[in-house]
C-alpha cells in the first residue's frame, strides 16, 4: 500500500509518499506561497529521478495537489506510474477537540466535526480542511482519506490535568480546557523508546521532550498521555523559538494598557516576538543563540539558560505527577541536534539519579541512549517521525475497511 501524507498550512502544503510494505519514503516535497504566486520543491528519493524546484502558479490548494500528483507520476520526477497507485491519503489535522481520541476515516460527519473545532485552531483547522477538500477534488471520493489529530493522543489526560481553574461553566459551555499538541510526535517517540528499551510500554513511565521551534513536554504513563505542557493553544508551557510559554495573564493587561495594544497585537507579540527570540533579541534559532552566547552575548546565554531551566522544571513536575520516571526522551530540531541544551537540562536531573554520558551525548545519529550505564533514569535521543505515524494510522484504518 502507498500512502500520501499531507500537512496543509494556510499557504503551504508538505507531503510525503510512503510505501507501507517497507515504510520507505518514495518522495517528499513542499508547496509554498499557495494563493500568492507559488513554488514547488519535489524530491524523489528512489529511482534516481530529478529534483523539481521551481516557481509555478498555485492559486489554490487544489492546484497545489494537482501539481504534486503531476510530479509524483511524471517520467522525469515521478516515483509511481499513475495516481491509481496511491491507495490512501493521511492528513495531519491540528485540532480534534474532545471529539477525536484517535485517527479516523474522513467522511461528511468527520468534516463537520473538524469544522466545529475551528474556533479552537482558527489558523490551522481551516487550512487542514482545505487540504482534505483539495485531495477529494483532485483524487476523487474513492481514495480513502484519514485524519490524524495533534490533540488526539492527549485525550487520555485525566480531568485534574486538563481542567483550568476558571469558572467551570467555561469548560462545560465552551470547551475551555487543556488540549495539548504534538501528540503524534509524543506518541511516536514514546512507542519507539519502549521498543528500544525492550520493555512493554504499559510498564513504563516516560517523559517526552519535543523541543523544536514549538516545544512541549508530555508525561506518558503506561503508553497514555497523562499531562502535557501546551494547553488550550500551543502558546503556553515552555518558552519557545518565538512563543512566550507560561505567563501571568496580568502581564498582558499591564502591557496592553501601558502601550495601547489591542488583544490581537498583544497575542502577535506573545506568538511571534517572544520566547528565546524575545529574551535574546538575537534569534529564535538555537544555533544562532549558541554562537552568540559563545561570543559573550549575555542575553543569548540567558535565553538558553531560561529554556533549559524551564524544561527541567516541567520534567520535575511530571516525575511528581507519575510518581517516577523510567526514561526521558529528547526529540525534534533542538532535542535531536543540540547536545549543549540536552546537557544543560540533564544538569538539573541529578536528584533523580540521572547521569548523562558526555561522549554518547556528543554522538550524531538516530535513536541514541545518552545516559550512562549506571544512570537510574535512561536518557534517549529519538528522532521524531510524525509522517510515519500518519501513514501507519492511515494504513491500519484503510486495511480494516
Ligand atoms: P523543528 O521545529 O523541530 O523543525 O526545529 C527547528 C529548530 O531546531 C531550529 O529553529 C533550531 O532552533 C533547532 N536546531 C536545528 N538544528 C540545530 C542544531 N544543529 N543545533 C541547535 N539547534 C538546532
């Protein structure tokens, strides 16, 4: 079975075509500037075919999907002979609210439910819906489409973890609660970690640290998410590349009053100009921050210290929540590639009997155990693979039809 994985944004569309017999990525690519002008980078990964990397008109997502299918099936850039070889499509959908605790086959009712979640993710869900409609438009209704939700994995959180201490009617009437995000990533790395440890996930207490441009931590007890640091929106929890993370709401009132900002401007500051970028004034990219800190930039160093400290505090709170931890996982851009940040976080974890192995931590490559043999808690670097989870869920759902 060949599955096309789609991650549609408002003006972009990422894709991978995966052969599920071998779990090989046949081709991947990115459409950008959809609705503006258009650019497609298409990279075939088998058969020695050429890369396509050019501007081309993409007025809507339907033209983008059509261009992707055209490249996937073309003689020069293609990896399949016709669209008929694509058996199913798996879509990343950001918000499934309380309606979706697992991936589902998309039908009219599911589309309606995804639409009902738009108020929770006003930028993302409409783009995901557009991506699904574009695939139906170009590929027809006979090709099954599956929705895989960022929030689904966290639906196992108990009420004490997802309830906000505001009047309860806001939850009952409006769905105001912690939902959590990056669920597909936390699910993948926790399952992979159990596999690497050679133990059933049902027996393990794991903490997964997804640290990229957006960052979140998840407490996974017996394979189930029991708490996570992002909340109603992906703005809270850890300080991120440009997002503020946890913040006293009173700060917003103060800044808005003093500088005459409206709520949209305020949220723009908290989403786009805060986090390690805001603190350092240098960059949202940890590579730039490490370079600047190395040259003596105090605010870059503060931003990095603040990040490590924030991660360590959340990890500590999740050890308390689960009454123990067997392994801590680092993943995503920073988690996979920044040994200094991993070491900076591990420095706080000595009380757990957790000991990092500097040599292993410096090693490149995937699925690395970076704690010493004596460490009471294992530390793992596990590259995340959200596309593979989407493709596997799609295969499982479609095979059962
Ligand atoms: P992601 O959102 O998972 O794609 O992560 C992107 C982020 O990973 C970038 O903004 C960088 O901050 C970080 N990153 C990527 N490579 C490195 C590296 N070699 N060292 C430190 N940080 C890195």
